[in-house]
C-alpha cells in the first residue's frame, strides 16, 4: 500500500532528511517535545471545544475558556518531557502566553458568528493524481462558510512570527487542504485560506488560482518522488536543531570521538535506553 503523505511529513524531510529517517522510516518514538508545540496543542484543544459549544449556541464566558486551558496545561505538562530551549523563559511564561493567545482570539471573534462552521479538526484524505500512489492527508483546524458563500480553511498559529503576504501566498499546507476539499465542494467553489496568528492578534488570508493549485499538485508529486528515492538521509544543521527531539542521537551532535549510532539498530537502542538498559551514546 502506498505511503500516505502530509504537509508535516514532507516538511520534515525538507528541513532535515535525518530527522525524517528517525521519525518516519525507523519510526523511533519521540520522548520529548518543545514547549512551543505543547502550548500550541493545548490552545488548539480549547479552540476546538469552544467552537463545539458555539455550534450548540452555548458560548462559554472567556474565564471558562481560559480556565479550561489552564486545566489542560497543568494536566499534561511534564518537565521531563516538555523542553524549554529559549533562555530567560520558564513554564509559567508559556502557560500565561497560551492564555493570552486565547484571550486575544476570543475578544476579536466574539460572538463567533462571522461564518457557519462546517467542520472542526476535519481530516481530509485525497489522491493527487488518481493513481493511488500519491495520497495526502491533513487535519484542518476549522472549515467554515463565509457570509459570501466562500469556503474558508482556518489554521491557528501560536508562534510570534507572522510571515509576509508573499510567503503566505506560496504556503503549501492550507493549499493542499484546498485540493482535498475541492473533491468535496467541487473545483469551482470559491475558497479562502485563513491563518489566525493568535499570539499577535492578527488574521491573514490568501487565495489560489487554478493554475497555482495545479502547480502545487505537480510540485508535491515531484517532492514525494524525491523522498521515495532517498537512501542517504543526510542530516541538515539549522536553527531548528535546538528543538529537535532526536538531537541526542543525531550524527551532527555526537561527542567528539564517539561514533554515531548505526541507523539500522538505533530503534532497538532507543527502546533499551527507555528501559534503562544502556546509554544512547
């Protein structure tokens, strides 16, 4: 059966083929995650629940929304697993930051009647060329129908960085979701891509032409072909390395004079290490 790809799977390969190998080829489970990703998950969970209540015409007060976030944060936070990389910050900084994100979003969008919600955390699965060889999936934070009838594909971002419009106009993730939704609503139905930068209180939008979507379709097929041909999986150093859950076993970060683990046996080494049987290095 053909592998099912996603934007995150393709991006992982683009950012670092070695990390891609650890995660998707060797299937080594991640024992840690960055605090930024942790906060993002909790904010997404609360917004998902918020719109479920909105759909039932039971809008909760802001305090209840924030209290729910604090409850989820405290229940799931494990200092041994959640990594804080940025100096000068601690658990409480990120706990409060997520609350501010939710407060900003709530105040900007209350009473949440700008569009009809069609789906929340909606999974899309589609084939890029009809052959079954290039299947792509994704989870859409929220799908709505705007007052003008346009289908909107919403994505929540908790990071502080807001890309320029030119970057958003070339974004692959939401445009891939549009390709998937065209199979539901039809290729002629107008669609709009919407990013909510909740940490900055900003909303950005973009639209794709049929030619742009066709270019995306073919370029994604080409990238999947390149991934499937890969055999070396060379590591790529970048600023993302500090947040990588596989840094301790990456050849780029081995202590001087110590040979990097053999990828063919690394999965078992990781399992043994979790059971306290040996050191990873």
